[in-house]
């Protein structure tokens, strides 16, 4: 909208009949915010080198369990022949994009459109791979790390199911509700009972879960053991040995039939999940059907739960009003 003009004074701006003042576009693009990707943080990528050059799969060998028995002098010993344990990581997933860029737009634009499109496409590939992994692994965890009788030893930890999720509160939970900090400690106990190392543990949760943590007793810096409250710096950091990650790619379950929608919060150790990308390619080629170029990208990858007892799923939702 231009500055008001008196009657009879012609407008020379874009809305006028005589345009001497061209529309000026900012040379800076509005920064695009992307969903946070977490696969690089929660999965081991140690096996990528084995399939980078050739092969569509890699066989991951694991150490078998050795049986210890009581010993009595003179009774002899029965020999155990450990079985060969292995897991196959298949590179069987692929994502791609293909964007056309006309030569006219390329020449008339004051920014490098090819670079913008290629960069955005590569980020979208990572987001798509991340969403695939977080929506697949919830069903591949060990039975002791999910459900309403979780815990390899205790079997009394309530982690919820799709049809009976756990309702979480930041503080003051009553009845069937659970305090969000108590929930995190339950997840920690699950891994403890499966002899999972303290180092390398992670928890991936949706934004509302992170918000509950920030409003819990952890908001008091002295209780959290931090110098600054998480409400001041916005970082949850580590809770009960878990590195906390926020992701909107966490699987949202919609069971229907009057059952509340809920989320599959993932937790575990990086040694339990493997991710490998074999091909990550971006290229610009001539468009055979028009003047200009095709900007396309390809990502070929695979992921696998290689130690189910190291990974767990909890089905949760926020209490009403939270």
C-alpha cells in the first residue's frame, strides 16, 4: 500500500497506471525451519563403511552368550558350542526428489535457485528417512521394554499400549496419571534390567512431552543439578542418563473406536540400532522436455534393530489441558 495522494496526483508505484517504482524483493530467503532429524544421534553408523562401495546388505556378527554352570570336583564338564549369532542389515530403502528449473527463471532470478532447491531437497531426504525409521522401530523392540508389564526382572512397569496409553502430567499426577519424571525413570529401569550401559542412552519424544519435562520439577535448577533452569536456556539435556531428543517424526497412533490418540515415545541405546546410507547423490542434468535443468537427489539406506533388548517403546499422551 502506497502513501495517500491528493486528488489528481498520479501514482507511480506498482498499483499505479505508470510504474516507475519497481517491486524490490529481498535478496535473503526466509529461513525455512525443518523437522529435527535424530537418526544420526540414536543409531550407530559404524557399518556404513562396509557397504559404501558395494553390496546391498551387511551381516553384523554379535557375541553369543556363554553359559556358566555350577562345578563339582570330579563330575566333569559338559562343553558348550556357542552358536553363531548374526543380524543382516539390508540396504532396502530409497527416497528421491526431482525438481524442474526453467532456464528463464534461472537467468532472471537474483539468487541461485539450483543451490536452493538442491539444499532443500537433501534436507527433505533426511527428514523422510528419519520418519521411516521412527515409525518402524516401535514394533521391533523386545517385549520386556514395552507394554504394561515391562521390565525383564520386575515385569510391573507401566509403559502403555496403543489401546491403553499412559497419561502424563508435569507434576502432581493422580489416579492413573503418571508424573513425566517418573515415566523417564521407568524407562531407565527397563534398560537397567536388560544390562544396557548407562553411556549412550537416548530418548526421543514429541514437543508436548518435552514441554512437560520443562514444566516438571526439573525447572528448578538446584533439583536438576544444573546452573541454569531449563526454562531459562530451553535445553532439557540429560535426564536419568538419557540424552533427550525432540522430534515431530515420533509415530502418532490413531487407534480410533473411542481410544485417545497417542505417541510412541522411543528410548534405548545407540548399540541397539544400526543405520547406514549407501548412496546419497544430488545432480543437475539438462531437462529433455524443456529449456532448463532437472535437479534430483537420491538416498539409498537401511536401518535395523540389531539388539531388541536395547530398544524400547512407551505409548503415552498428555493429560487433558496439558
